[in-house]
């Protein structure tokens, strides 16, 4: 029986999504794209999912495109990488960024090529100490894609973005956390426990506020202060009408923990 290339399970408000081609370092083939898209669509649609945790099976998080599918026989036409990005990779990055629920990424091993940038598209990225991030593209004659040229300079500045992209060196998880590429580096053995705890905390939080935080922070780099102030005003007006806001204020006054329901 063939194994599913992406595993999806929901527990206690959290969807655990696992890239599952460990023998190929969880590199992407079209089936894995389709399954991951389905998992993200289900996470968006299901009310019982209030946070997503993305990780990889085996020793890698994801090695990007499966290069076995990109070997061109002499005389054969080259693959249309633009089509691949437009129809497969870009929709995934957009789905992660526009999902109105927080996405935690547990980088359990090497994250290379589009695999590295898929991780950077997530909202909170934790990585085990032995994990590493490789903008491997230039080594095969490409440039960073799947949002790499967008995320890198915004997260770590142009000098580091340029170094990572041009040199295509491995960046260890500790250094990735130190320079602000990711949220936190953990011991390998503690990674999934910590990532699950973060996802569980988010899954019991004010989901609409989290969606609003994503929308406004991701809009911020493109906006003037005026535009951002207006966006905050408009979104906060909506949040002020939610059940979770009413509950948060009541819980504060009653000196108890709030019971947010994501509404
Ligand atoms: O094509 C399009 O549609 C456009 C979009 C492109 C997006 C992209 O992601 S392009 C970039 C593709 N990815 C890479 O270039 C990464 C290639 N892999 C590596 O650089 C290294 O393997 C790693 C840094 C990921 C890991 O290094 P290491 O030393 O830990 O492992 P290894 O020995 O290199 O690899 C282990 C095995 O996995 C090996 O197979 P073997 O020799 O044991 O049979 C290796 O060939 C295989 N493998 C690793 N990455 C890929 C892969 N097989 C297919 N595709 C891969 N991406």
C-alpha cells in the first residue's frame, strides 16, 4: 500500500499536518502539493481547527522540489518552472499567509529550497538544534522562489538575505533564531513538545484576533503609517464586536482565565 504523502489529523482544536515522504527528505511531487493544499483548505474550513502545526516526517523537514522529477533527457524540452510555481508552490504560500488561523512550523531537520521558504511562510517557526535552512537554489542554477525573495530581506535584512541566497550555505537553527529568521531554536528532543504546546495555546485563544494580527502585521511593510492606523481602526472595530473580546474583558474583571471560543 502506498503511504499518504501528507498526514492530517485534528486533535484538541489543532490540525497536525506532516509532510510524509521521509525517504525523499519530504521533497515535493505534485501529489504532495495537492494533499498539502487539501490539508490547508480543510484547516481553513473546519470550525474545530483553530491552529495548524506543520512538520516533516523523518530526518528532514522538506528538501524543496523533488529534483528526480527535473532531470531532462538530452534534446528534451526544459520543464516550465513558471507553471510549476504559478500552479503549485505559489498557491501554497498564499494559503499559509491568508489562512485566518495561526500556523506553527516545527522544522525537524533540513529545510532546503522551497522547503525552507515554506517554513518561512508560516507564522511561528520553531526548529530543532540540528535543523538547518538552505537557500539551495543557486547551487542548481535557480534563484529563491516560493516567497524566498520576499521573506528573506524582510526577516533578516538585505545583507543577510543576499548572503543566504547567493552563497546557498546552510544556516543552523541556532543562528537562524539569533538573526531573526525564525522564532526559536529548541533541543531536538523537545521540538515537537514545544511546538505542540505553542499550537495548543493558540488553538484555545481568540482565533479572530489571531487572524486580525496576521492580516495587519503582514500588510504593515507595504503600508504608510496612516494606512496602517486606518487598518487597525477598522479591524479593531470588528474585533470589538466578537464574543471573545466580551469574554476577555469579563474574565479580566473577574480575575479568571478567559474561555475563548474563537468567535
Ligand atoms: O522545479 C520547480 O517546480 C520549481 C520550484 C523549485 C523549488 C525548489 O525547491 S528548487 C530547490 C530544490 N532543492 C534542492 O536543491 C535541495 C537539494 N538537496 C540538497 O541540497 C541536500 O540534499 C540537502 C541540503 C537537502 C540535504 O543534504 P544532506 O547531506 O543531509 O543529504 P543528501 O545526502 O544530500 O541527501 C540524502 C538523499 O536525499 C540523497 O539521495 P541518495 O543519494 O541517498 O539516494 C539525495 O539525492 C536525496 N535528496 C535530497 N534532496 C532532494 C533529494 N532527492 C530529490 N530531490 C531533492 N530535492
